[in-house]
């Protein structure tokens, strides 16, 4: 069981560590809004990864067939979402943190949902998980429900560990950035996410 926990944490880290669109979004929100908003962004992505983990363990053949059948629609639609979201971030302007009696313009739930949706629109995560399961000989068809549950929770723990570490490191640099610096971060993040969306569109219609 200890081996399953260790492997699960490592898989969770491997899935989350690469700084793709969600990683950039997590950094941007941490700098603009605070660490808890970055963590909830990472939590949304982690929930999506968890859903893909469950699907890969119990419904692998069905999900793989579905993705292959609707590959163009999934890739094209997800890329459009990334492009639009990148544009919104690029045009957004950072503001000072709200005062204690002032209601913030954004919400933890909103950050969670948008991160969940963006990650869910990228089925590549499913194939990464399959490759990692095979590499680490993680869970087999003979594994009990208890072992599978521990494995899933371990993956979740590994992913959350990364988002906490990332937001903690980023928040340390927040005090060194003024509004101009935060706006530059917004533009860089939006441009990268938008370019990834454009690349996805190009690949889907190629």
C-alpha cells in the first residue's frame, strides 16, 4: 500500500508540474489575486485530472473510442476556449487587493470552475495518465477497490502538493511587482495561452 501511495504522489506531480496553460493561469492569478485563488485554480485542474484518472481506470476502452471518434470537435472546441480565454487575460488589468469591507470582483468558485473546464477540454491528460500507469505499473485489473481508492487519493495529493508549492513560491515574489509588472504578467500569460489555442486550431484543421 505504501508503494501505491508513493507512486500515486509521483504521478500526480508528473501530471501537474509541466507549466502549460493552467500553470501559467495559476501563476497569473496568484500574482494578481493572492495565493488562495491560485490554489483554487490548481484545485480545479486537479479535479479534472482526477476525473480523467477515474475514467482511465474504469472506462478506458469507451473513453479512448469516444476521443478518437470526436477528436476534431474536442481539439477544435478546446482550442477555441483557450484562444478566447487567453484574449480575456491579455486584456485584463490588475487591480489592488480589495479592502476587508470591499467585495472582490472575482470568486474562488469561478476560478475553480474555469480551471476545471480548461483542463477538461484537453484529453491529452488521459493518454499521459495511461502512459504513467504503465511506466510505474501503478494499478492493474486485479487491484481491489480499496487499492484503487488509495491510488486515486495519492494522485490527488501529489497534484495538490505541486499547486501549493507553486503558489507559495510565486506569492513570495508578489511584493516585488507593481501594477505595471502585474499587467505585463497578464499580457505574457494571455499571449501564451492564446498561442497554444491557435496552435491547437491549426493542428486540428491540418
